[in-house]
């Protein structure tokens, strides 16, 4: 009996366990199915709404095919197109900057070109010669730039008691279709202003070195009596009065070369760069000190030495660096000056709380680079009518009622 009872109990226990496991497995199965059904229901529900109007469903189906999927395809296409465009648009600069160094080296000894338009009397206006000769690199087609320079900072005559003369350095335009009348324009300009030098070589970026050499040679031959020379670009603003007062304390018979001097610059070995120089052309890791492009001042004595030296230095396609090589050859250290801002002045970094065209701010500078024609005009006019207003501001403040306070303020601004 006892044994039978035990057996029964074990049996029922087993059965109960079995039943529970079956029930459990069934339950989990059910809940899974339930979830699946729920999921289906939502999608079905959504579809049912569309089903009310077969046309809508049709459109939705089309939309799914032509809308979503093709959109991805078209996006990919666009990307590809963009890539294609990129690969189409990037090569031109590449080919433009893919400068033919071999050809350059081959023609390097061809470095004497005729002067087609000369101004032999430029420096004979006064017996003692000009105090400052302004020489500006310009392209034939940039007539408007020359005009604005003539009307503003490049004026000839007596400035603060110093005789100033002006010249534009031109060569043959590369693109003659851009200005078919260039020859008569330049002849007319020369007749009118007597400030044009034109040489018989193509005016390209890599030929600027030729301009440098030819100008120095010209200055040595036709303007050796000038005291100083400013040589610069046509997109700069030059505060000639500041340059003259700076030069007043210098002797033209001593060496002087002043500008925005760049030290320890490395040659650029990236082929894509405009300034790419292969090692076959320049093997050293560093360029000599040279003046940045905005402009620089040199004395008559330095001009003569440089003219000699540059005639012996091998041609180098970057004109600023080439001149640095000439300086190195005569063992002359160029002097850096704060007043030369080669890359212009941007409002945020230079003077966050000042207007870029606050004339009082530009008063102490000598050369500001990268300006538009209108900006040059504006700056010159502000500086020249506004010298007044620079001091006027202070006068107004001084006349203000709280004298002590305003004095403090003007002092704060002054320092
Ligand atoms: C030359 O100038 C014309 C007119 O400005 C321009 O349409 C053309 O693209 C230029 N050609 C080159 C090679 O730069
Ligand atoms: C420089 O000018 C000469 C003479 O016009 C020309 O033959 C040569 O191709 C030019 N060089 C460069 C690098 O543009």
C-alpha cells in the first residue's frame, strides 16, 4: 500500500510537471503568435485605409517605386554627377598650375626683352631727381586700377615737400581677345600720363621675375638719381606720407630694403599649388628671407646693387623669392616693418571694435594689401578729408561737459 501510494504520488507529480511544461510552452508560443499578429494588424490597418480608394493605393505603390527607391538612386546619381563634375572641374587648375618647368629651365637664359614704351625723362623733372619713385606692377587690362592709383595714393608731385614720381610696369597681355584695343590704350595712356613702361614679354605669373629684373635695370639706367623706390602691386593702398616721413631719417646712399619680410618659408612641393616648385628647380629646404608681395621700399644704393645681383641670379619663377635670392647674393638683410600688412586687414582679427575703414586706424600703416578699386578710393578719401575728423572726434569730446571723464576716455582710446 505504502509503496503504491508513493508510486501514485510520483506519477501525479510527473504528470503535473509534464502538464505545466506543455502549458508553458504553449503559452509562450501563443504570446509570440499574438505579437506577430499585432504587427501584421498594424500594417494591414494601414493598407486598409489605402484600399478604400484603389487609385490612391496605386499612386502609393507608384510612389514607393518611383518616389522612395528612385530618390536614393537619383541621390546616388547626383553624387556621381557631383563627383564627375568635381573630377571635371578639378583638372583645369591642375593643368593650369602644371607649369612646364622643363621648358622654363630651357628658356631660362632668354632674359633680355625689348622695352616697347619707355619714359626716359621720368626722373629728370627736377635736377636732384625724385625723392620717391613709385613703381607699380600692373596688367594692361587693369586700366581701372591704374586710374584709381593715379587719382589717389599714386599722385605725382610734391608730397609733404618730397618729389614723388609714378610708373606702371606692363608687359604683353596674354589674352589679347580680352582687350583687343590694348595697344592703342597703352599708347594713349603713355601720351596722357607718361607713366607707362611696356616690355616685350608675356605678362604671366611666372614672368613676374622678368618684370623685376627689367625694372631694376631700367631704374639703374634711367632713374639712378632717385633717393628711394617703392615697388608694389596695384591692389594695395599705400600711405605715401607715412613712407616719406619714415624715409626722411634714412640715407639713400646706404643700404635699405624694408617690407613685410617672410623668414624661413619652405618651398611648396604640392603639385597642385600655384607656388609648386620641384626639387630639380630648387633643392634647398628653405627660401632666403624675402618681402611679401604687397610692396617694399629700397634705397637708390640698394637698387643699384640689386640690379647687378639679379642679373646674375638664375631665373626663378616666383618673383618675391627671386628678389630674396638677389638680396642674399649681396648679403643684405631685409628689414621687416610693422606698417606693411601684406594680406590686408580683416575687421575681426585686427580691430574687432573698429570699423575697417576707420581712417584713424589706417593712419599709421604704410601698405595695405588686397583691396578693391572702390576700397582704395574710399580709404584715400577718408584719410585725406578725415585726418580732420580724426582730430575732430577728440575736439568734440574735449568740449563735452564732463571734462575729466572724457579726457580719461580719449586717453584710453589713445593708448
Ligand atoms: C580671354 O578673354 C575673353 C574675354 O574676356 C574670355 O572670354 C576668354 O575666356 C579669355 N581666354 C582665356 C584663354 O583666358
Ligand atoms: C614669358 O615670356 C616669354 C616671352 O613672351 C614667353 O615666351 C614665355 O612663354 C613666358 N613664360 C611664361 C612662364 O609664361
